[in-house]
C-alpha cells in the first residue's frame, strides 16, 4: 500500500508533515498530564499547600487544552490530505485510462475500471482521513509512553510488555486471516458492478425474454458472494476490540496486584512513592493499550485499502501499448491511405483477425469494405484510428506510418462515425461540435448534410434541444445521423463510416450518401457496410473473408469475378438489379 503514496505531490507532503508535527505535539501534551497527577497525589498525601495543588491543576488544564487544539489541527491536516490525495488519484487514473488502448481497457474490463476509480479511491481516502491519524499516533504514543515508564519499576514494565506482545501477536494473526478475504471482496465488488451494469443497460432484452428471475438469481449469487466474504472478514476483525478491552482490563488488574505486593513489601517511606508511581504507570499503560485499540479501526480498513492500493497501482503502472509518435503534420501527400501487408491478431486470440492486407485509397476516393460478420471489416478501421497497432506491416496515412504521428494529429485528420452510435449528455449542438470549437452555422450545416434536420427541427430547442444520457430520447436511426453529423462537422481529410448506415431506411440512406458525395467532394471516405445498396457506387469495393481480401474492384467488376460478393448480392438485390 505504501507504493500508492509515491504519487503524492509537494502539497500532500506539506499536509503530511503538518499532520505528524501536530499529532506528536498532541501526544506529548497528553502524556505530560499524568506527571502532574503524580505530583498532586504526593502533595495530597504529604499535606502539601493548596497553592501548589492548584498550580499543578492549572498546568494539567493548560496541557489538556493544548492537546485539544493540536488534535483539531491534526484532524484538519488529515482531512485536507485525504480529500486532496484521493482527488489527485482519481485524476491520474482517469488520465491514464484515457491513454489506454482498447487492449488495456479489455484487459481490466469497464466494470473494474469504474470500481478502481471510485470505490478503491474511496478506500484510500477513508484510511487517510480516519486511519492515518491513528497510524501515526500509535507508534509515537506507544514509544513515548514506554520511554517514560522505562525509568520506573521493572516489574510493571515487564508485565506491560508481555500484555502488549500478546495483543500484537493477535493483531498480526487477524490481519493474516482477513487480508485475503478483503482481496476477494474487491473482486466480488467488480463482479457485482458488472452484473448490475449489464442488467441496467440490457433492461429491454431482459424484459423481452422474461428473464427477470434469471437476472435476479445472477445478482443474488454475486451479492451473496460479496456478503459472505465480507462477513467472514468483519467477524475476524471484530474480535480485535473485545480482545483489546480484555487485555486492557487484565493489565490494569495485574499492575495493581503487582503494586499492592510491592507496597506491602516496602517500607513506610517508599509506600507513598510506589503508590504515586503506580497511578502514573497505570495511566501510561492504559494509553498504550488504548493506542492499540485505535489500531483496531485501522486494521479493519487497511487490508481492504491495501488491496485497493494494489489495484490502483496496477492501472497507474500499466504503460499504454499505443504511444505517440513525433509527427504533427503530413510531409507531402494529403488524403491518401495505404495498407502494406498488414496483419493483426487480437491480444490472447489464437488466429489472425487480418492477414496480409494491402490496398490503396487515393484522395477523394470512396472505398468500401464488405464481408461476413467477423471477416475483419471493423478491425481494419480500428487500425487506421490506432485503437490497435498492426501486428505486422504498415498503415500509411498521407504517406506516413500512423505510428509516427501523435495520436491527436492522426485523429484530427479523421471524421469517425462508429458502428455503435454514441451520444453524450448535453444538447444536439454539443454532440455535433463535440470537442471542437462550437460554431452554430457549421452545426446546422452538418445536421443538414447528415439528413438530421428533419427531426432536429421538431425537437424543443432545435440544435439546442437536450440529449439524454446515451441518447435515450432519440431513435437508433436518429443517433446514427447525429453521429454522422459529428464526423462531418470536423471537416476532416478522411471519413470512416463503420456500418453507420445500418439503422437508416433505404430512402434516407440513399439521400444521405448523395448529400455526402456532393458536400464532401475531395475527402477520402472509408465505408464499412453490410448492405450492397449502400456501397455499390463506391470507387472501390474490398471484399473480406476470414481476415483476407478475396475481391477488389467496382460493383460491376466484383459481380463478374468474385463469387463471395455475388453470393451477398443474391441475398440482397432483386433479379432486375442482379441482371
């Protein structure tokens, strides 16, 4: 867990130093009070003056007030440190995840990444705000108290050391037992989040198939696993407090029994001294045990926080597999794309998703890709966008390997509309101008070209109409058109439409493609499609089958010389169109 604190900044170190200083001051003030208690005991038993007794009492009050003030200030520093450091961790995790390629995101899983950036960071924050104060205080308190009692009678010191040793052994045993269970707890939390997330996002399918009971059983299983594991861990750690109280009580009894024996064996001149020392010693011993009782709360939190820290470190220590090149602009060519003997295998997969792919898209050309599901069409566009890097070969944009560009420079060249249209909470306008300078006229033009003007004009507020989370207040076809408008708004060198027209009716599809051809002349366009009607007018059609190119040419050429293309055509086109 200590490794997570290497991410502290100078501000956090300042808070930490302030926390240590004021906790130490608080301990010193608290442990000074018993010395005056001893003096008052002696004064009372030797008929000392009230003036001296009042003087000792005033000093006790003064040191108590100073300890109180130091405690408040230390709490302030611990709160500031906890809030600031957890904020810093969340920010670092978010920025690291933003830099991850799809390989790293798939490796951790979305549910786990969400848990690590929220629940795990909260565990660290709780340890700092509620536990770090005690974790610093206990060794200072125990060390200073042992130092102060080390000069007193050895019989009490040996007995106290033995009691504290038993307490320490019990603490270590419970940690060893509980730590693996807290580790499982975080994994079970990931699983519970995954089940809940799938249930919420797949609600329509669940209800359509009457699968409520099935999903409830999945949730119950995940919930029971988490609960049972948490109960075992909490029950074990729950033994700490009653065990500490028992040892504390037995230690007090032992100290007074030893003291009584020593007083009975001492002369009359020493009895008062021994009694006074016994009062002070019992106070110090109680402080030591009370400090260990404070550890009970900490060691209830630390095992789980330690697992959280490991999971956070796993993200922050993972270097993205996709790294920036140095180039921020093309060297000469513009609007050209070439694949040179490109092969790609997904991480952990046994076979290639793409094998020895070579083709060229010249500036202004429309190049389409068609093939069966799983033939590698979307994988090909992922390599252009550098969501993954090619296993072999090169992908050249404007004559330069995509790996030589900075990721920002590469993606600024591309207007991308993905297969699964994604809209963000906001407005039509903010979704179309997403992450770019917001120009109203450009937004309206992009909406018009994407054939979204018809339904946007009827929305309350038009381009300023609200879009719900995930685009829940618009249809699938409307989401696709807004996704296309977002790509158009960027005025890029390349368009990539990854099966983006699938939710559109044939009429809208035809009108939209005609508008795109007219309004975006000179822009290189890549289209992934399942429908031949969408791509039959493309300058070049590439047919993929099991990751290999099995046909390349225009529609008429492929109808003559590519059997797989003809098979697709027979299932989609009428006899008249085929003829």
